[in-house]
C-alpha cells in the first residue's frame, strides 16, 4: 500500500466512523503522536488499542477529512471541524508504523499574514481618525489597567516572547511580565563569554528569522538585543520591571487573581489564563554543607556568578560538572584564576562540532534544500519520544568512536563519563531531566590537560574557614566557591507563585517517565505538563530551548485562542499525575 | 537564435576580443545597461556604436566569461576578472534588443553569510579572550575617534541605513551621522496620519525583510521604530544628534576633512569617501510673497507642519498641490479645519489602489511565485530608462479609462490634471523631477466633493494681514498658511556642506535629461550622479525611495569596497556635466 492509498483508506474509514477499519491500518506496536488536532492535548498513543479508544471518543467531534499528501516522505495536510492540520505518515509493509498529526490553524481565526495582512492605513478621509500609533498606544495603555488580558505570561525570556508573538498574530490579548528592566536582560546578565550552545539554525524566533549573516553561536548580549528588538517589532505588550507576587485561581469566576508589582507599585490582574514561562529551571539549588557559614571567602550559586573578572591568581572551587560548571570553570581559568572542579557524578560530554553534525535538520545544508526552521520543527516533532533513543544511539556510538582520543584524555584526567543510561546522548537526557551534560567548547580540554584541576568521584564533606574539605579527606584551599549545583524544577515556580497545593495537584513538570535518573516512571511518552492542559484549570507551562519555545508556542497559542473564541476544547488523554511537585 | 546560442556566441566573441563580432549580435537601436560590471559606472549604452566603443575600451580589463543562463526569461550569471555578475538578455529576431549586466559581488570579498557566516564564538579556552561584545564596543568606540572611517555617510534615513548595512556586510568601515536624536526620527517627526505611499513589498530593507504580517502601508512611527531596530540589529556605526558642518576635499591627501558637531561638540573626521544621503530633496523651497511679513496668522513650510491638531474651526490655506499639499490638506480637514488648496499648475494624480496594480513585481502574487524584493529589483533595473515610458503608457491609458469617473469629478471641481508630458505617469515623472504628483488616498475625494476648497490656475499675488490675495483678485481669509511648495535639489546639500564650486562642478543631481519640466536635456539615460562616481573625487550621492535605497546601495557599496581594497576601478562613460547645481 502506498502512502496515498493508505490516506485514502484511512479517510474513508474515518468518514464511515469505522474505527476498526481505521485501526487495522496501523501496526500493533505503532505510534500516533497528536499535537492538539484530534485531542486538544499533546499526547502519543503507543498501541492499536489506544488509537482505537481515542478515535471512538473523538471522531464525532473532530470530523477529520481532506487528507492530501503535500510533498515528500509522507507529509500530508488535513482538515478537522475547526481547523487545518499537517501530518506525517511512516509506513512499514503497508501499515502505519508512526502517524503524526498537528493542528496548524483554526478556521476563521487564521493569522493575518501575506495576502490577509492589515492595510496599515485607512484610505479616505475621516474626522477623528485613529492612526496605527494611536491604536497601538491606546492598546498598550489599557491592557492590564482598564482592560484585562486574556492571558498573563509570567516570564519574558525567549519563551514568553515567542508565545507573545504567536498570541499577537492570532489576536489573543496577552500581557507578558518580567522582573528585569529590559527584554533580553536575562541573557545580558550572564557571564561575559557566554554564547548560545545551539547553532543559529536551531534558534530562530517565530516569524522573523535572523538575517543570514547572523553568527553560528549567538553571543549572549547580541541575543539579548535581538529579543528586545523583536519585542518592539512584534508590538508585544511587555511589562518589564514587574514581578509576579501571588496568583490565585477564582473557581467561581473561572479566572486568576494575580498580584504583581510593576515598577515597585502593586497592581492586581485578572487574566483567564496564566502561563508560567519562567524558564524550565526553578530556583537555584544550593546544597547546605556543614561549615558553610564559617567559610571566609566568597560563595555563590552559578546563577549569581557574573564572570571571572577579579579572580586572577585566586583559588576557585567549582562544585558541579554540568554545563554551567564547565563554562564558569573555563571562564575563571581564562581570567587567570587557579581552578578546581569537583565532579560528584558522571557527566555526558559531547564536542560542539560533533553535536552540530547530529543536527542535519538545522543546518546550512538543510536551508539550502528548502528546510527552514518551521519545517525542521515539524519533522523533529513527527518522531515519537519512545523512538528517539533508538534513532540517536547509533550517532552516539559513532561520536564515541570518532572522538575516542578526546574521551580517553578526559578519562585519563579522572573525569567520569556517561552517555546516558541507554547510551542515547544529550537529546533524550535533556527531555528526561533537562541537565546532566556539557557541550564541549573548551573546558574539557582544560580539564584533560590539567589546566583546570579535577576532583572526581567525591562529595563535599564540609567547608572550612579557608576552603573545602572533601569526603576523601582532601582539603582544597579556596577564595571562591561556586555552587554549579543546578536548579529545582519548574514546579517550584507554581508552588511559590500560586501554592504548594496547586503545584502538587499539577504534579511534576518536564520529563518523560523514562525511569532513568531524575525522571521517574511510569512512562508518559510526552514532556509532562508542557504546553498542554494541566490538572489546574487555566494554568499552563511554557519553555524549553529556543527551538521548543518556537515550535510549541504555536500549539499553546492555538489552545488559548480556541478558549478565547469559545470553541469546545474537550481534552482527551490527560496524563495521570503520579508525582508531586 | 536562442538565448543560450546568443550567450555562447557573445562569450566566444568577447574571449577572442572580437568587438565587431560581439556587436553584430545587437540590433542597431539596442540598449545595454551596465551596473558597474563592465564600466565601474552606472550607464546605459543606446546604440551599437556606443556598445562597440565601450567593449574596445574595457574588454581587456573586464575579461568577462562563464555566461550561463540561470533561470527564466533570459537571466544569466557571468564572471569578470574581479567579480561575479547577473544579467538579462532580451532577444528580438535573434538579436539583442536589451542587455543588462550587474556586478553582484567581488571575488575574495564576498559577504560573509550563510555557509561563510562568522562563528560568533571562539571555541577553546584562551586567556584575554575578546568577546563579540568587547569587539563590537571597541569598534564603536574607536571609529571616528582613534580610527578613521573609510566612508562617512551624511544622513541616517533609510538610504544611509541601507547603505550602512551593505557596507557592514562586506567589511567597509563606515560611519553614519544624522542630526536627529534617534534613527527613524525623520519619520516620527512627520504629520501623524502619514503612512508609506508604497506598499510593503516595495519597502523592505536589505537582508532583513519585514515579517509577513507587516501592514501593506507602513505607518510612519512603525517605520521609524523599524529603522531604529534595524540599525541596532545590523550593528551599524550610527552617530545620532550629529550634524555635518563643513566638508573639504584634501587633494594632496586624497581624503575629506569633515567638521561635525556631535552632541554639541565639534570633531573632525577624515574619511576617504563622503556619501550624501540627505534625502533626494534639498532645502525647503519657501516662496517670498509680498506681504508675508504682514500676515498675522501662522505660516510655515510643509516640512515644519506636524499635523492638524489645534486647527479645528480655523481657516487654513495650503499652497501647492502635490503629495504633501494633499496629505496636509486632508489631515487639516480631518481635524476640523476649514481648508483651501491653491493649485498653481497641473498635478498628476493616481489612485493608490490603481497604482498598486501596476506594481505586479512587488506584490503578494510575486512573492508566491518566488519573486522576492531583490529579484524584483533586478527585473526592474534590467529595463533601460529610455524604454520606460513606452512600457508604462498603456497602463496610464488604462488607468485613466478605469478611473474616468474619478478624474471627471476632480476636473469638475476645477482640479488641473496632467499625466506627464508624454502621458507616462508617475514612474517616469519621479525619475525626471522627483515630484509633481499625488497618490490618492483620500484627499482627492475631499477636493472632488468640495470638502477641501480649491483655487486652481491662480498664483498667490501677496499676503495680507489676515489672509492670502490671489492673482485673480480673490481674497482668502487665513489663520494658517502652509507652503507645500517643495524642496530644492540634492545639490543644495553639496553646496552648503562642501562649497558652491564643488556643487557646480558635480552638476545637477537626479533627472534623466528628458527635456520635460524640471529635467533639462540633453538626454543622459540614467539618473544624474546617483550611486556612481561624480566629477568630485570621493563624493557620492545616495537616496531615492525605499526600493532604490535598497537596490542601488548594493552597487554603491561594491564601488566603495573595490576602492578600499585597492582594486583598479577605471570609470568608463562618465556623463558630461551640462547643468550647474
């Protein structure tokens, strides 16, 4: 059976409401990943039975039709009762091994772009004319003051900004608040040498791609400035210097009561929806070592470390061995400090150049062959999480081989390596726990050649007045101790801004249920609570890296738009909450 | 003969240095337009003899080769000794009726974009690391202070900014200065209801197109904000609040001595090249009417008119009947003023909607069929100016017919119409004199229905204490007189900033030599002095509408880059200077 035959048979079965016939078209161990097109949810069905159950429950509402192949490799378009979608089909021996469906737009609420863009001017003469600027200024002045936003986005980093742009394009009144003075400040405030670790093709924001001279690895200040310009260009409603103090769900009114402080003044907002886009990390995790209060040097968490300036000739101990630990250790070394890293557990290290080869979809070659970031995002999303490890394991194996000399030198220096519990590398590890790795851009070489000293396989026993005492009894004299010990989870934000009860009700955010370190089972097959309805009405989580913020902001925005317009949005296949925050 | 055969024969003749054979491939009345590829000049040859002369003089240097058709409709690529070009051939009965050649890049000095973009970070660890921001800040702080710019661009509107971006991409140290506090202020300061009169597809800046929801007619403040963001994103060296006081050419040093005032402090710059990008208009032209000093109301030039606010119920007289006059009259009417327009000579009026139909190359349909702004620019440029009227006359004739009712009503109100001396409409009129027309977006309707009163075919005799006295004896009571009487030419800037002698030496800027109103002959076939070498070493003029600023900035930037890199740039076919400034 060809893809075309399959789609015809599938459509015909769906039209007839013949779930059995539709289901026969799938292998038993097949996958159907749906991004809100059939389920108003982000969910992957991993068996024929699960697919059948979903179809039985949803076919009547969804009324899918008009499946048409639209290009290469099984990609197709389709329609539902309320929208238009894209999908992808992979066949094996004439039956579906994976199906992917994604809602791309809502009928009647399409983005005004290209031929439907606004005119910008009203031709003809009229008294009391309101210009674009009048309207924009009035809008900005009213929103949050005399007119409530439908959506409040807490956090104005790339995630909140990308979502804000999506919402603006489909006419959802949204307000973004951020505690810092200017959009982009979260980047500007990081240590001086920081550049994005992902290459440019992976990092575009929606609608306005970087110009084609943009450097491969965007320097942090340049990224900050881009975000600021983007916010202005897209006419986002963005309140800077504004902190969220407390959010309470009003069950009766079905809306939030959010107390914020804007430029130091309190103000209450009443949005229908609250999006936490506070970064996928929660609060800094600072271990409490005995004796920390005795230590006479400086000690701070990596989030408070602004750079190596001023530490030349000083003894610096960095506790931790993931990305921040490496970046900070290298930066301190570059500024002439004497640096020791304490590695307590194995780290996944991949060389940046090697990793870039695994991202063929996001590359100059992809661009040349017509695959822009949006297309690459869809292709990436079409692969079920369950299949990701098997797809990337061969790449990891090859990288270990290609970079064998590098890994040997690292190991010889005592560095403890891992490639993930199932040898699947950074991608799955990021989805599972969001940390645990370092993308090598220089620090590993410093460790290998001894420029950065390493104490591995040890714990910190306690701090003394003048340094750190390790579990094996060694003493490290120190003027500075940096806790590169990571962050809590996004749930902490929900607990702090709303309540511990709501955070527990919603459960763990991020992770797949892979039953690997920091990602307890049972298997969920999707990132928990991300970009989709949670157990708390009106509460949403948004974030991830730039590619995720770009891609999934589309589906979150469509879900919010549907609710704004009063479309029925019955959520199918909600994951049970197994883990408290 | 097919296009492919023609190019093969042409290349072979050129390779053999056989000018006679090459020339036989052209009709006698054929045209060859060259944008710096063969001539280091912008010039159109309008006869077989002229083509033969050029080839005799230039073949040895240029060494053109590798002519290859690269798409539809006669488009081809080619190489010269120093660069790569694109061109277009139109055949009639097997011989060339028009040939177009344009240099697109210099070998060894290509823009760093796509696969050759910068890395943005230097991987590895190094002490004394200089980050992107360090380098950018150092660059910005040094340029014009401890390090001289190769190019000084006077005027930071869209022209200067587009050129600045081109120069930045090919590594020409350039400084843009502008008298206003922020990039984009020239737009922000205009009257409130102003929007671009050209549609969005025509208005993109280089490298960073507007996102596809951008309105068709960009409101002026939005345009100002875009220019400001663009300046920052492209990392242009832009000094705002800086005026050029005096520029002097130092013949011995072959450089300029330019006194500027930056934030009120004098400073001297020594660029090798000076680009006047001060707008294609010179200084406001304010007629001196007898009695102007007696008039007790307010009188100002259109350039000083900020809008209709405050003029409700007042009697306002607008002298002039071109774009500004119409826009200002309509804006005053919208604010409740009693408005009279004084039309002294016929005006070319085209309805905006009608005009948009004549711009098929710059439209949503064009974008859909793969014609972006850069492609459309090349297609437009491939038509010699001499052929433009005959191409556009049919459109003008059709528009007159389609809009006959509109024109009849305007005429019935006494409005004096023209469609150009040869009925060729706005395009040619803009190239010839840069003014004389109005694109109807509402004011004509107000005139037709009498909301804006009209006195036409009269002159202003004098001003009285309380109004304007016309040549036919009529008296118009007035609280406000707006002189929408246009601007002088760009030459005025050269005269004021450099000297009247240099302005005269360079001669008239803009115009084709069409021997129509304000464009005296002899025929030149190109815009005088625009984007190409002038009679004054190191002096260049840049400007025009957004499309011209975008397109011709490429060739001006390449000419400057060639000079920076010391490539030989012998200029062929310099136009004689027939007209003093």
